[in-house]
């Protein structure tokens, strides 16, 4: 599933990217710390550079959730 998401997070639609950020963060709670740090966090950090504030907000909220999980 992650390869599909990796190919879609660069979509120009901001709502799609915001949804992708949410999905990745929810997924991170199930896939484990190591995989999250190696695969999910880099995607989220890339999405954090997006111009759209909704995308950034979803990423930041997601990173907070992830921090609680991997702590």
C-alpha cells in the first residue's frame, strides 16, 4: 500500500495531499516505529514543504500523533 501512496503524494490537488497526510499518519500507528521513521516520516516532511496550509496542518497534526506512537 505504501508504494501507491508514495506515487500519489505529489499530486497537485491540495485536498488529496492533505488526505494522504492523514492516511499516512493513521497507518503509522499500525506499521511500527522503524518502518514509520524510515518510510513515512520522510514523505510527511516533504509534504510539510507544500504551499497549502491545510496540507501543512494535517502533516503537523499527524507528526504529533506519530511522536506519541514512536516515543
